[in-house]
C-alpha cells in the first residue's frame, strides 16, 4: 500500500496558527488589494474557497453592506468553523446561518457538491495552489487536481461570474513576511500568542516549499496561471503582485453576452 503523505492543512494546531495571520502587514496589503477587485452586488451568491478563518467571507459581507443572498465558506479543516463563527457574530448587519454556511470539503476532489452556474462570484485567498493529486500508477504528484479545480470553478460560475484569487509566488520568502510584521506583533492583543503562531507558520512554510518542489503544490509564475485560466475559458484576466511581493492576485470572468464591469480599483 502506498504511503499517505501528511496533510498539515488538516491539523488543528496549524489551522489555529493562521487565525492570527490578519495581523501581518503583508496580509493586510493583500486584503486591501483583493477588496479593490471584489464588487459583490445585492442578491448575489458567492463561494469563499479555502476560507480558513473567514476573513474574505467577512470582507464580502462588509463590501455588500450585508446584501448578498449567500456566501458559502468552504474549508477542509472543521476547526475553522469556530473562527468563522466569531467573525459572523461581529458582522453588521448580522447574517443568518443560511446566509453564511460553513462547508467542510477538500477542493482537491473538485466541487461536485455545487450545481453548474451556482455562483455569481468565487473568491479564494492563498489556497488554490494546494489542490493535490497523485498518479495512481507511478505514485508521483501531478497537476491534475489543480487543473480540475480551475475547470470546476468555471463550471460553478454563472455566465459573467467573477473569480478573484491569490496564490503564492514561486519560492516565496516567508521570513521576509515575518520581519515586515514583527513590530506589529507587540501592538496587538495577546502578542505572545501572535508571535508564537507566526513562528509556527514559518515552520509550516518550510514544509510547503518542500512539498512544492516535489510537485505536490503549485507555486507557478503569473504567466503560467494566466495561460491555464485562458485554457479553461476565462476572459478579462488581470494579475498583480501583493502580500509583500510573495503572492499574485488574479481576477477573471466567465464569458457572458453582457459583461459585468470591474470596479475601478487598480
């Protein structure tokens, strides 16, 4: 029987460490850049894929002034339900449980739980590159799950639907992110916990890079991501660096007879 590689995304301690990521200066930059490209409209239905603690879910709700019909927050680790619940209780206007449900699922298996053209928009923060798959014969990692996920994102979007997501650059410099945020750690509640979690994320980052070199995860250059999005049928693709230069942010649309304009943010 083939060995099963550890998936740290399923580890509760790892997930909890990332709950403090929003204090990091580069992460705040990424959230601001993502917000400029999101344009949620009243009555729309969105999917936050790989939602983690739910920061992008909360951002969508705030940008829409609580007028979205629904935001499904999906993550592979059940413990993130706790963090999302805390955020939900602070949102105004307060969403109902039906408006922001939490779904436990691994997107490496695709998105079979969602109907075709189910969403007006999909957002994902630093997650899609972790879709993983192995060749059943050789046991080597492949990009099959990554490509399948892009195909599924196209399928679940309605015509004219928008996709906004970020992924890490090739060979990300995690320690650079740490040093840029070190001063912030002493100006936040429970600085000791925040600092400890930051160090935990550094150790986790080393594992991510090792696995990416094996082909398990996919830290592609921006041009390669754009090429794959175009191959799947997406249009009006745009990209920029963010997250202290350690991530690319992408925006794309599914074709429609009447295109939905982007917000004016650069």
